C-alpha cells in the first residue's frame, strides 16, 4: 500500500511528495527535471511547491511511513549486534530504553552573569 498525503494536495503534488520521500536509488525518475516532465509541470514549479508551508513536513511524514514496517527488524538487528559485543549498538539500545544518557561537560570561558528577578 502506497502512503498518501494527509492534507488535500493535487495529484501532481502528492506524486512529487512521494518521489521526494523515496531513497534516490529507488526513484524511477532520477532527476527533478525528469519528474517535472512526467507530471506535466515546469521544474521551477516543483521548487515552488517545496516552499509551501507544510509541504516538506508532509514529505517527512511519508518518509517515516515508508520505513515503519522495517522498524522491528532494525531493532532486532541492533539487539543482535549489541549481544554480539558491539559497544556502539549496546549504547544505542540502552539509550533507546532510557537507561543510558550520555553526559556532556560544558566549560564556560567567561563568568556567568546572573540577573535578579
């Protein structure tokens, strides 16, 4: 099932969103210019659409929906790598579980100025 935009967009805009959300290697049209010709709009129109409020947020939502079904397999692979001794994967699992929070040390180069309330 192909993801669909959540707002009312034109069919051409929806096709462009799906194209943007796909990994570059999976796109049937390799350039924005090729896609523009396919859907019957000028290439600059596609660039204009990307500036419409909410357009790129919609693309991001579609991107996430495209990989949702892969998340359990990815987590399983991370756990497998962690159990195999990978410290990076162990840290990632502990961060995901909320057990580990990386600490950062901040050094001030000038004294703090406290303001009275």
